[in-house]
């Protein structure tokens, strides 16, 4: 039995919620996944999992063993990085995650420049709006928008963004510009359900927040769709400032209600602070931080 592989299978099963899901993620037949976990339990002489038709749960022994497995696999990965020379020169695979639109607009251009400067580093860029665990998903670096609740991460600030209300000049010419949030009820609104409610938008009101009722004529599930609909004159939308930077610069969208905006959100590059920092990650940080700061500072206020 390959115990390291069996440990990886066990961790994947716990993270995925079932043996079948682990098999799909690992591209491994279900009987093989089940056999490897059973062999591990037989080797240890203790049951690690409670199996049910719905999900897997860890026994007390299994929880302690899984915690140890994570540390062991991290130590092995660290040893492999050292043996591969990742601490002597920037080389190897670098996994980065970022929000979809931010990644496309800012991270992709900087990453392509980085690849030209560092030919021995390969990057896997995962764009998605779901917050993932860097250790569990084996991610080296994450772009995070907003305050970081996880104190175990090391963060380097690269700027801030705002939550803005905007619409096209043609729409405002026909319907007028709202001067206060409570006037939004008289307008057609476009809601991006990844950021706002379709029924009420929240605005600061002194030391508290106030929910203002709106009428969403259109609800979309991506920021890009909300921006395009607003450009076309379908109504007023609420998105993040970087998502409309080019449209605003081109005069396609105007921001309204600026003095009622919430506090800006910080944008950070976050990574785990465990162990030595591989040179490939240090090289990317040194390369990308000043460039991303410059690009974010260009966003129109």
C-alpha cells in the first residue's frame, strides 16, 4: 500500500464529502477509492470514517489522523520543493486564484508579463468568485477583495475598490439622476445577485446601514452581464468600481450617489505564512504588487 497516496485519497474524500465525489475529483474508480481507504483503516487498526448514503463523517480517531495527514503531506510537499530547487531559483508550478472579472482584467495581463520574465515558472490561474481554502486546495496565492477573516494568511495590500451605483447617460437623460438612495424606487434597476439583493440595496446611514427598496427589472448572475445591461440603457446597476472602469472612461456609464457609497473594500494578495516562501512565489509578489497597485490606482474616482 502506498500510504501517502492513501492519505491523499482520504483527505480528498473528506473535502469532497463522499467517496464517489473523491473518485471523480481524482479520476479514480470508486472501488479503488474505497479499497485505499479500507486498506488505510486496516493498517492503522481503527475505523476512520462513518459511511452513510449521504455523506462521510470522521470518527474521533479519524479526525486526529486527518489532522496529522495534512501536516505530513505538507511536509512532504515542502521537502519536494526544496529538492526541486524552488528555494534556489524561481521555478516550478505556481497556483493562483482570483475573482473572475478582476482576474480577467488585472491578473491575466500581469501574469502573462511575469511568464515572459520567468521562463522556468508555470502558472495555473483559477478564476472563480468562491472563497477557497489555500491549504486544502493547494493554492499558492489568492487575490482577495474585502477584509480577510482568516488571520493565518499573510496579506499584501494592492489597493481598494468601491461599490458603485451607475447607469448610462441615455438612461439618466430619459429618467433623471437619483440624488438620494430612496429615489431608486422610482427607477429600473439591474441586480447582480452575486453582490446585491434583487429587492433592496444597503447604504450607510450614520453608524448603521439602511436597506432601500428597489425594483429589479433584470436580475443577472454575473457582473459583466449587469454592466452590459446598464450600458445598453436597461436601468441602474450596482457593481464594483473596477468592473466599470473601462466603460466609465469611455463615457458609457456614469456613477451616481457617490457620497452614499459604503467604505471602500481592500484588495490583497494573500498566501499562507507556513514555512519558507518559495522563490517562485516571492518573484511573483515582487513582480505583480507594484504593477497591480499602479493599475488599481488608475481606476476613475
